[in-house]
């Protein structure tokens, strides 16, 4: 009986020692393995796949001013925020920063979905990217302005596209070309809006 108890005790001690050895090994090598895996991921992401870690958040605001006769001046503000702690450097060799204005179709049936990217006649296009490029500094906001003369009463979609390498982000806004001093005032309790914002990243 004593011999059996002694054998069980030795077996238990051996298992305890093995567990301790395994635990010490895991503790010792876990940081190294994690660093190795992280290095492989970074190499795969940036060296092999050509990935770029960037994020820009664009938005569009417009002003419609009286110009002359039945024409209005549509002032387009494309505001861009860089939320990251790194510079996003876009230049003509690796990207674009464009504004497109399309005439929204006026002959569609009720419940027809109109996509600002695909539908409508392109009536104006402008590049907001200087020849020497654009540096979007970390955690900063930028306001880029362009303008176009359009007939009053026209319904248009305004889209800003930012392309960086093979990725891009865009934002669109639907606008009725009507000078600010001609817009009907909404009732105090009304939630009516004169424009609709849509944004998507692909």
C-alpha cells in the first residue's frame, strides 16, 4: 500500500513539474511568438499586398447664391477630416481629389432609386488636388472650396471622390439650385430639409 502511495505521489510530482515547465515555456515564448506573428502580418499587409492604412472623412456643404438672370452660383465646400495620427500624402502620382456634379434625372417614376455615382448627366468636374499634392495632417480639418454656375431650379448631385492608391472614399449631396434668399422658410415645427447627404466608402 505504501509503495502504491509513493508511486502516485511521484506521478503527481512529475505532472506538476511538467505543467510548471510548460507554463514557464509559454510565458517565456509568448511575446516572441506574438511579435513574429505581428511582423509577418505587417509584411503581408504592406510589402506583399500593397495595403495602405489611411482614413479620411469627407463631407459636403453648399451655398447657392444669386448670380445673374436665371443663373445661380453654387459654392461647394468639401470638408475633410484626417482622424489618424499620421500624414496622408496624396499627389497626382498616387491619387485624386475630384468633385463631380451631375444633373439628377427628372423623368423617373415614383420609388425609383437614383444613385449619384451612376445616374445623371455629368455637367461639371473639378480637381481639388494641386499639382504638388495635398498633405492631410494628423487630426486636422480641411476646407476645400470650388464653385459652378448653374441654372436655377435644377436638381443636381454633387460628389467628392478621394482616391489614394487603389482605395477611395466618396461623399454625395443632392441639391436644388435655388438661391438662399429665394428658399421658402420651413414652419418652426417642421423637420423638412432641402438636401440629403449620402456617404459611402469602397
